[in-house]
C-alpha cells in the first residue's frame, strides 16, 4: 500500500510573493473569491512546478464555469479589487463600496489609454493585461515604465487636471478600472473614511517610485561623471 501523498499549493501573489502552502479546498475558495484567477501562477508539490491556475486539473472545472463576458461589463467584486496592490488591506465592505465609484474599461492591444499632452481626468487600476508608459521623439520611443495586474497609473490626474506626461499603450488586451477625478471627489465627500486609506496606500506607492527614480538618476549621474573624467 502506497503512502498517501499531500498536494499542497503555493500561489504567486500580485505583490510578487508566494502564499502557502494551502490545501485544495482553500485554493478553490480563493478561486471563487477571485483572489486566484485563470492566469495566476500556482505551484503544486505533486508536479514540482509552477503552472497557470486554469491549467491545473483540479481547478479546470471552476474556470470552465466562468463564461467569457462579451457585452455587459464584468461585475466589480471585492475579490477582483483585492488583486490591486494598493487595495489589499481594505476589507470586503470597503472594497464593495469603492466598486461603486469605479468603471470597467476593456482595452484592446496597441490601443492608447491616455496620450501625452491630453488633460488628465482619471487614474487607472490594472486588473489584467500589460501596458507601457512611453514618450516619443520623432520615430524614437522611450519606455518609462510597465504596468501589470495589480498596478496603477495616472493618479496625479485626481489632483491636477494638467496634461498627461506620457502615452500609456496596451501591450496586450487589458482590463482596467477607471476612477475619474469627479468620482474621486464624490468618494472623498461621501466616504472620507474610505478615501483616506485609499490615498495613504497610493501615497506609499508613489513615494516608493520616487525613491527608486532618485536612486536611478543618482546612479546615472555617477556614471556620467565617471565617463567625463
């Protein structure tokens, strides 16, 4: 008689950290809560490797029940919102309320979500897909940043309706959540207790980005100074 083998799972989160081990019932609940989606990477001890959740035999049935939506916008659920890094610490009630202020926007590959020079009027949260921020000079494109599931961009537009500083282009078909400046003003007035943690989480990410940019500029300056000697 062969010993019973366990099949624990590890899930790769949007914060680039593994979570687990968890048993199959827990993993199934995460699928139902949309904490795990079809393209989430999952490690199985049985197969000793990573694969997409929709390719795991035990989960195929659950993803097979999810009919592709082609028409009405998908429902914004707490589970889907929790995949956004800056929203991970909000509870279900807060996420449900925040969903009332968001719009779902499907973007096809190579489409421009925002264009450099246009007035900013919204920030975007990435649910699925991949996008890049770029500036162009003539035929030359310079990529400033890339955005994947869990990221956000365009946040300055909530406070300043000035011109966009770059184009943001969809590298692949993508699903975004749009928070307009008008919706944010309404959120701040109607639910300040929700707007505050949202702003705090956004500010922490912005501060981290600024520190990273300053470090990168410092390194470039040192390299330039060294090469000029």
